[in-house]
């Protein structure tokens, strides 16, 4: 049987955490931070407590109680039962926080698949901003942090567009898409019951629409049984909007004021 469970990303922008189960294989499509939910309880100087592991995150619904998903160190701090990880992988579509950042809480042995450029961007973000509990996507220090705490490097597997790989009963094909950050991908996932297509975040009004068209063409050709699409602007009226137009108008304004 193949099932999809949405732990985030429905009726909100981002926060995507979509569990795809097929036979004995369990993967997440993205594992992002929900800005909408977080803003309901926290603000600049009011943050979830780190001292009790993931307790505040679970209580406030920023994370869901998913057995076999989270880090042993955080589970121990929250006085929760530690069980071996039972998620086979995360497919990360791109490096935006609302898709990537809550990977920080996941068990060290869960492999994270991402594009090569996405990996570079996450490395740059982590080098620049340092680590907080909510931004430990690539590596983290075991908590509670004390002298001699080990740094844990996550298992990262990178791909390029059109590469194909297998995770348990699933065959996966990432295809590049255009988005407001480089290194963004949609996924074609061949399950035992048919093909599932996940768009991640896409746009056609950006600087590289052809990349999104490549993805759409491929998605159309595999005749998916399920399409999971981002819908931030899906109900907007059509309007004359493109990054090329923004660029032209900015140039016009800046040159006319010389
Ligand atoms: Zn995005």
C-alpha cells in the first residue's frame, strides 16, 4: 500500500513535512519549519526552550510526535522513549527554511538527499549564521552541549538533475525547477502503486522558466497518480509579473534619476 501523510504544508505557506510510505519504505518530502505555527506562540526574543529538548516543539505543534524520527539526544532531554530510526530518507527540494530547517531535529542516521547546489547553500548558511537548535541541518553538537560534546555530521547524499536513485521500494528522479533560490528540485517518485510527483516550490515568472518547463514536461510524461504542488499563488489573478520586468523597471528608474 502507498500512503501520504501531511504533517505540515497544508493551508499554510511552507512548513512542508510530507510522509510517503510505500510497502516498508518511509520517506519524507522536505522537513521544514512552519513559520505560521511558530509565529502563533513565539517571536524575536521568545523562543522554544532548548533545555528540555524537543518538548516545547511537540507541545506547541511545531513538530509532531512521529516515532523513530527524532534525535536520541533531544528525546533523552525530553524524557521520551528512544527508539531506533524508522525513516529511510528525506528528499529535500531546496534550501529555504520552510522546507529544510526542521531536518535539524531528525535522527542522525536518516539520510538526507539534496541537490549539489542546495548542499553548498546550506553549508554557506551554517557557516555564516552558526548553529541554533532550529538550524542544524548538516551537522550538530550533541546536547546538552558541554566541553567534549561530539559533532555529528549527517549523512548527506547529493544529486544533480536527472540522476536516478533507489530508496527501498521507491525509484526517485529529481528534476531541476526555477525558484527564488538556486538548487531547487521537484521529484518524480515511482511507487508500487504508480507515480507521485512533488513540485517543491516552483515558478514560471523567474529568470529560468525553462527549468520549470523541463520538470512539467517530465511530470506530464509519467502520468502521475498523485500531484503534490505548492500553491502559494495558485488562486491569484493572472497579471503581468516577471523578474525580467522588475529588472527592466529598476534599471529605468535608476538611470532616470542620475
Ligand atoms: Zn522556497
